[in-house]
């Protein structure tokens, strides 16, 4: 299999910054936040904490069943757990994303970016399963869609346009019988429903 040269990225469901206090989220996380979350889980499972040998902690964690690990994750009031995720290292994930955007300090390739019409549809379905759907009001779910997906897509597209970079923005409205996960209210086009051509960044071919 040979990787076809990348001529431009496609960014689905924008997640570069997710700096949205309105949604109880503040991403990307710092390395210290991720480390603290890791040792919190390892300590819960009896594998040691920050004062322990890190290699020993990792070896112990590798013996644990995934069910035990997921059960040890701390509860979160956010629709998307915030304990783990990309962490700022100023090599791959930067702490000054907005400044870099204004200065044009980023890879200048043609860009396709967008999101599904109702990304929050999946989160509401998960909340129903967990029995906490009552706290997710329509206005809150609208805010999730706007602040978490639609507005970031718009903002990132504008960053490229400001640098005269060819940019295309899409919005996926696909709503089919085999993608319906709730009917009251309708789940609509939720996160992950755009078809593979919209989801994959790299193209492959057999060599």
C-alpha cells in the first residue's frame, strides 16, 4: 500500500482549540493536566501514583482489563470527557493557536473543513442511555453545535481565506434510516455520520 502525497487536509468536526468555557471545556489540555489524570486513574487501580516509578505504573496498567480502566475514569459533567485528549507540547499541539493563525504561521495547503448539521445528536443519545438526558436542554445542545463545531469550522476556514488559501467548507445533512439513533427529537446528521470520503484525511492505493 502506498500513501498518495497529501495535497490538502480535510478537517472534520473542528477540534483544534475547543476553548469553550460555555461548554465547560478548555482544550487543549496542558501536559500537567493529562499527567494528573493518568495518575489519578492508575492510583484508583492500585498501580501507583505520581510518586511511583512511571515504567512500573505503565506495566501495571497494561495488565488491567479495559473495563476496569474505563470504570476508573473520573465522572464528568461535560458531554465529552475532559480527562484525556491532546496536550500542549508546542511541537505538535501549540499553546498560541490564535496568534499563529493571525500571523499566518501554519501549513498553507488547500483546506476542506466542515461538520455535520447536528453533531450533538450522538451526545444526547449517549445521555439517554446514561439516564441524564433531562439536563440537556435544547438550548444547551444548540450551544454544543454552535460553539463546539459550527463556529470553529467557520473560524478556521476564515483563517485560511485570509491567507488566500483555496478553502472549501461543507455542512453534512445526511439523515437516513440506518443512521437514526433517536426519534424524539430526531438525531439528524450527527457526529461520525458523514461518509468515508468526508472522514479520511489520507488517501491510499495498492502498489
